[in-house]
């Protein structure tokens, strides 16, 4: 998901996607600890996406 797509989302949609991606990140980390996943860079990309969503939410709350 690109930054331009993130800025177009509503605040409620941002929050729901952030919760969803945080859950996916947790599952990826647990799966990787049990048995190595095929592409461990997915964890890195998911972590970056969660950070982007969180930053956008913080930015919007500071503007309000």
C-alpha cells in the first residue's frame, strides 16, 4: 500500500486496517518462529506498513 493510498483513506478505515495489519504481523512473527517462512522480508514490509498507517493516524489526530 502506497502513501498516496493511505492518505486517501478515512480515519475509521485507517484504524480498521491498522488493527488488521497488526494482527497479520503478529501471525507472521509467530509462524516464522515456529518454522521459517518462505519470504521473511514480508515481516519487514508489514512492519513498515503498520508504521505508515500509525504515522498517518497520529498526524490526523494532531491536526484536529
